[in-house]
């Protein structure tokens, strides 16, 4: 099998022509992203806007370069992400967009509008059939699914449950609606905190299989019927229905790989990936702080193959630091499993050619 091409620019520049903004534009061209941009066609620029208080998320200046290149080739770019499952500054679209703007992603800076892909309360979701080991269908944010093309911009860093986060995780968690995030995170079924439950019936109305009833003004979940779709925690106004996080690490990363597969399944040859290997923090950008980096800054990489791209980023960090920093930070987590499993599903190649520009 022919190796996938991964293009690479160092962060250490010695001239204006090789500064970060110009290197992003060079990578866009060398990776041939222009080939999948059509005149007047919407292009989702998928990124993570950063939790409020986090400072190591994707640079708005870098995002602006991609937006301008998409417009240069006639596309109509918009910045997008999906709402979070946990309670934070991005759990609904109003707070999410406010956080994005406060973190520097205002239109005046990035030259594109922000559209939260799964709607105000993560109810804009599309079931995508994938027929894989863990899921027959996955729940993808509606406007990500509806967009004809996508450029995925990722910050490479550690992650407490996945070992690391790169392009594949950005697709998996980042493109899933809140119920989809819940389905990835846990094999357990939700429970009800009676002290918080107000008997509003919203959970019962949202349940697709009728597993929830209101008894004595409290929600009751029939676990014999419930299949853990994750809808009910997202609609509960008092967070009485608890989000489940417990899962086996290998199963978790395999589920993420399947969601990544579903996120781009309707965009054959219409997706490009750019990843920034800098500020490689121990945890993801969802935490409201930024930890001490676990690697030196390395560079920016681009490819049309997310598997090869994640593998190249991982290899560069470990080679630079002369040991596997992700296993050191998160022992017991087999982060490489998402790469191997995505490869097994045909998402991309493990073997790659690294081309420095």
C-alpha cells in the first residue's frame, strides 16, 4: 500500500516568509486542500474554541489563514464545534459562541461566522449508519453532517482517558452531539438523583424507547429497556440525570474511532487536516486551565489522512522527548489503539511519508 503523505513545517522560523501564518498557507497548498473546495460551497472549519480559562487552544491567527485560503478558492467557510456534555462554558450554543468570541474567534479576527453544529442545546443531531463493532449508528452534529466539505484543525495534546488528542479525537468527540459523546464515554446506563429531579417529564419525552416514566413526581429509568443513548442527561434542566463516565480504556478509544469514521463518512475525499504540535499539555483544551507542556514545541502538520497525521504527530513528540510522554502521563491508557483501530476500519494508513517544507 502506498504511504500517505504528511506535510510538516517547523515552528522555528528565521524569516517572514516562514512565520506561522505563512507556513499554514503553505501547508494548505502542499496538502492540496484546494482540490476539494468548490465554488460557493460551504466548508466547515472544525476546531476547538477552548474552555474559558484555557489558553493553549488553537490560535485564531492560524485559523484566519485557513479561512482566507478557503475563500480564495471560492468556498464559504464557517467555524464550528459541538456543545460539551459536561457543565462548563460551552454546554449550550449561547455560552459556546460567547466563549469563542472571548477567546479571540470574533468575525473581525477570523473572517468567518461561528455555527455550533449541534444547535442550541445539542438537539440538532443526525444518525449516521456505520455498522461497526460498537455502534450501528453514530450521532453527529447536524451542520457538520450537512456541510459538503471540512477542514479539521487540531491542537495535539494529552488526554486523561484517550492518552492523547489529535485529529481523530477532534472528529470523534468534537463532531458528536452530546448524546453521542455520552455513548462514547460510558457503557453504563444513566441514573436519577431524586434530590435534584423536579419531575418535569422532559427526559421521558426525549427517550426514544420509552424507558423513562414519572412516578411520584420523580423520573424512573427502566434499565431493561434503556440502551444508553445519552439523550436524557442532555435535556435534564437540573442535571438530575447523571452523566456516566466509567468505561474500559480500549473500548473508549475504539468507540471514538468509530465516531471519527462516522463524522466524515459522507465526505469522501472532501476533508483535510491540519494539526499544531505546540503547547502539548497533559490534558485536553476542555479543562479551564492550561498545564505545563510535556513536550517541546515541534511544528505544524497537514494531511488528507487523519490516521497517518496522528501517527506522525505522536512519533515526532516521542522522538523529540526520547520517550513516550503520553504513556508516562497517563499510564494504563493505550492511546495508540485509536490509530490502529481507525486503520483497521480503512480510515487511513499507519505508514506515512513525512515531507518537510
